[in-house]
C-alpha cells in the first residue's frame, strides 16, 4: 500500500474527469435553452447528457468508496473513524438527492449544493484522501451555478484539493501544487466554452424554428390567397360561360317570341316559324345547361369531331336561326400537327359564340365568316362580318373597354391562354376579330384548368 502515490492518482483522476467535461458538454448542447446570466440551462432531456451524468455519479461513489476504504485500511480503530463513516454516508445520501432537485439554480438546489460542499470540506479536513471526490463536485457546481459563482466554487474546491495532497505527501512536491489548478482551469475553460457554444447553437435553433414558423405561415397565407384567386377566376369563367351560351340563347328566344307575338294575327305561319326556332334554341340551351351540370364542357365539343366540327356546327346553327337575315360560313386552313388542348378548343369555340352573338346584336350584318387557321406556332380564329362596323379606339384595341361583356370576356379567355386579340373595323365596312393562341402558351398566373 505504501507504493500507491495519492498525488499521482489524484492527477490522473482529475485529467480524465476534465476530458469528460468536454464530452458531456458536446452532448448537452442539443438540449440547451435560452437562459439569463443567472440561470443555467436544463439538459435533463438529452439521453447522452443523462448517460454521462450517470457516469459522473458513478465515479463519485467509486471515489467516495475508495477514499473510505483507504482511510479504514490506513487508520483502523481511530477515534475519528465513526465520524468519517457517518460523514461518508451523509455525503452519499446528499449526493443521491441531487438528481431529484434537478440542475436548475433553484433555492432548494443551491441549498443542497452548499450543504454537500460543506460536508465534503469537513470530511477532507478530517481525512485528506476524500479530496478525490472533488472532481464530480466540479461538474455538479458548473452545471448548477451561474458562471461567476461556479468559478468561485471551483477555485475553493481546488484549494482544498491542493491542501489535501500536501498533507498526504511525504515532502513538498511542486507538481501537487500546480497540477490541480491547471487541470481545474482547463476543465472549467472547456466547460465554459462549450456552454457558450451550446447557447449559440440554441439561439440558432430558435431562429431556425422562428424562420420555419414564418415560412409555414407564409405558405398557409399563400395557399389561402391562391384559393381565393382560384375562386374568383372560376366565377369569372362561369360568368363568361353563361354569357356566351345561356344568356345569348335566352336573348335570341326573347327576340323570336316577341316577333312571333307581333305577327301572330297577321302572319301565323311566320309566327309559328319564330316559335319553332325559339324552341330549337331552347333545346340547345337545355343541352348546354345539362353539360354545365355534367362537366362544363361545350355541348358541340362533347359530341366529338374536334374544334373544326364544332365551328361548322355553330355556323350551320346560327345560319338556321338567322332565317335568311344572317348567313355564317366556316373555313379551316392548314392542318394541325398536334391536337389542340381541350381548354384551347373550348376557349376558341366560346370566343366564336360570343363574337357571333355580338354580330347579331350590334353589327346588323347579313354575312359572317369563321376562319380557323393552323400555323406552325399558333392557331388563329378570325370572325369577320359585313356589318356596320365602328371606329375602334386604342382602349378598345388593347383592353376591350367597350359596353357589354362580349369583348372583355373574349380578351379574358385569350389572356388565360397567353393569346392575343386584334380588332380591325371601319364604319360601314364591317369588323374582323382575330384571336391568336400560341401552341405552347405560358401558364397564366391564375388561369383555371378547364375553360369549358
């Protein structure tokens, strides 16, 4: 037993424990929360920190047991032995209470730490070999106390360790005086550095969480805005659909029935012809209404044959409804290399319907022509009439700022497809509307998926 150097064992123990401080702190940084200068972070939620804390507790009891065993072997039967045993048991009991109180600097934990350190000092005064237990106490004080108080406690414990080693040594050894303060200083510096790094990491994590919350909130607001814009776009689309189909049909029926009412007594055959025509229009409107309920696709396109067949059917129907007052012809130039998207076909058919409705209501034309031209990069629909024409202003050419809903609706449809509308008209010489749609249009900001 005489060959066992207490000073060497003390140095090795302090160096190993000092290295453990850095390891413990590296694992603790994940659970660091913001704290004030007088509060230490609570790291009990980190599994690694709990494991290393358990390791430090185990080291304390091993050192306490080794110190008590050494004392009993070196000093059997002395008068102070019962006191040493009692104080060792009290020190063990006090240390066990530490995890129950937690690692925050509450009044209860501060009182517990003070009593623990005081009992240890008394034991060290009676038996210097118990100074080895200072290493776990370093760790406990640095975890619980604020920085300045923790440094003061480390200095006090180090002073007791140096005094205890000098008492155990047979002669003066500079290593016993300088090594404990050096090890304590390195361990404390590592602890403080890692603690500040953990605080910065915690602040960074907090900022990241705030940024993520802002991004999620912005995404929710953007989604709500897109839903509102989609709802408005759908309402606009439905208003154009109703204007181009049901409203125009009802207007034609009203005009025919009024004409039939005026000629019912004087010319019954003409009146019946007006009624039959109005009945045909009502049938088309009924088909359109049912198609709205089904999938909002134009009835002519739903019957098959594509856009060309639908335009020809529209021209034939408008000519029949005109009863000699308006003749509509349809021409197709070129051949499409690829099938037009459904939304493009639907939009162009609605544009033709809306333009012919304007011709019947405003132009007083006798002839109109629908010309569908397939080009390499776009498809163009021209609606020409020999009506009275008008003088288009710059606002009319670019914005469709005219009375009614016809031209604005046509222009809105083309904007949704990335297309353009050109209006050419001269008073007394008719009007030509040219709707051009690119074959690969850029997606509009709020265009609905189906322009049926």
